[in-house]
C-alpha cells in the first residue's frame, strides 16, 4: 500500500505555515508543490528554499490565480480564482508553463520534473504541452499520470482546503478517516494546504497521517510512483 503526501501552495506567502509543516512532517517522505509567483507578487529566497531541502519539489502553477468561474464560487463559497489554466489558449498555456519552469529553475537550480496544476485543473492543451516540455508526471483530479512509462493510477485526493466552505472541509476530514480505517485503498493521495493550519485542521491531519503509517502504508515520491514498472 502506497501514499503520496503533498504540500500544496508552497510559497513564501505562507512561510510561517510551511515552516510548521516542514517541522511536523520531517519524518515523512513528501512532495512540496511550488507556486513560484503566488498571486503575482511573492518570490523565493534562499532562506525559504532551504526549509524544503531534501524533499521532492514539483511545479504547482505560476500564480495560482485565473479567471473567475462558477465552479470556484460554488465550491469555495467565495470568488476563489484557483483554476489557473482555465480559458487559456495553447500559446498562453505554453507561456504560463515556461515562465513557471524558468522561475522554478531560478529558485532550485534545476528544472521541475513534475507539474500539478492548481485545483488539479488541466485545460485542453496542458497535457500535450507538459509532454512536449519534458515533464515526467502530473496529476488530474482523478489520476496520477506518468509520461515516461505511460503509467496511470486512478485515485481521488484526500484534501481539506475548500476556502470558506467549512462544512465541506469537515465532511472530507471525516470521510478521510473512514477511508483510512475501513476502506484502505491501495494508493492514497494526501494533500495538505497551508490554510489547513489557519482553519484549525493540523491536529486531525497529523492524526490521519500517523494512522496511515501505522496501517502499513509506505510513503513515496511522485517520481517513484510514476516510474515504477
């Protein structure tokens, strides 16, 4: 049984929360999902990137902002603009990805091997462009995809940050516990967000992560999962 533990929205804007998560999750293999230009304003510095040292790092959009849409308004109960690739044409999508790659390289001295879009939202061009640009893997809402070996793992993420929709967040916290204790899926995608801390979910999240480990799950990187035979 395998688990992918990812920390979304990794950006200096959430420096305090990221530092807490780095400390709490120090003993677990995990992947940091990097948004290099959060909301178009925040840049990485060496003091921040050193906190992420030793773990897998994945490109997670460019600004984590996009055009307003009904999905975000209904799901998050506010005008959360998180579907960054929505409405972009092929050229605009390519420019977005290339700029993200460039800023990622500036921060970590190497290109990203993986790309996971904000809100797991791909437009009609993004998957082909990721292959063309040399990415090895990505995620959709329903699957983990490996390009190098043409692998696909179908699984829904355990995620708890739904903006102001706290009722949905609480339901997902409860449902994740039921899955871990009773369903025990072969592959768990466990997604943590910095805002989970601000919403008071850190303790139940850590409880679930410990339970996952106690249940015999092994923690993997995305690269390991997608390149396995």
